[in-house]
């Protein structure tokens, strides 16, 4: 079956004196939406939306756009990550600032755009960050399984977190699903693709055309999301 993912077109706009490029994707959606990831500003718009209306909305959210773009630009280069106060990492595709603190009873706490860490010493910071992210990953993955499993008419399967470097998910013959905790760095649509992929194995324990038809039932734009997964994998390689 051919992909129904609409093509993107490249555009540029001036925001507060800055020249900003953006990718525009038109579809049958009803509203204009803005998102920012490692590729920059991305805009989803109704098929008949006028460029003038699209760019008016971008200008209305100009400060947010510039702030988010700066946050992504200031992220450490892959392979050079050091966790210090102010380090920025992705969480569900959005920038998350690490704040190191010596106060508070909790070892970590998630706030809007910030993760507060209270390590016992400097050498424990990265291990503590992983524990916090694993806890977040388990909660997010469990929620997505609970959302998508009923759509397939199956019970929510047991979940296990994986640390595999080259495999994002798996499903064994008992119906247990393992998901790589590093998926928590990626945007939610990418996580949903991996969740739907593994759930589809509860119906088809193979990668036959019948399997992919089940995936498409749960995730119609799975081809675009699979491509995004491959792109994201390169970015999270240092975590």
C-alpha cells in the first residue's frame, strides 16, 4: 500500500530580526500546529490554509519559536554529553533542562521544562539522571500501551524496560513487551509507532504483509514514523 504521508515544503520567515526556516506539511487537519525538534520549526496546516494565515500564527508565537530553537541549538553535540547544571537533553522530543540542586527530599523531580536532580555527589549525577528517565519512561510507555492495546482488542501486556543499543522494542512468545528506555528522549508519535509495532506482534509474530497491515491499522503513518525513529536514533546515541 503506498504511503499517504503528505510531502513537506520548505519556507523561510523573519521573526524578530532572525531568519527562520520551516517545513510545512498540509493535510486534512482542521487547525494549524507548530512543533520544534532537532530539524527545526515544523508546521502542520489544513490543505486550504493560506500562507498568510500560517505565518501570522508563527509570528504570534514568535518568542516561543525562537526560545525553542535556541534550546535545541545549545544542546551538547552527540558523543560529548556531560551532565552539569543547565545541561539540555530531549524528553519526549522537547528540550529539558537539568538543574542540579542540594535541597529537597526527593532525589529527582520533574517540573515544566526542567528536571531537578539531587545527587549525593558529582560522580552520581549521570546514574541518577538515568534512574529518573527510566521512571519517566516506564510511566509513559505503560500509558501508551494502555491506550493502544484496546484498539487492537487485546489486553495490556506486561512491560519490561530494555537497555539494548540496537533494538528499540521486542515481543516474546508469551506476549511480554520490552521497550528501550531511551525511547523517552524521542517525540511521542515515534514512541507510539514502536508501541504499535510491538503490539502488532501479538497478532502476527513475524514481519509479513499481514503484520504490517496490523501496524497500519494502529498507526496509519507508520512509514514516516519509522523513518523518524531512524533519524532520532542517531541523536540519542550518546545517552
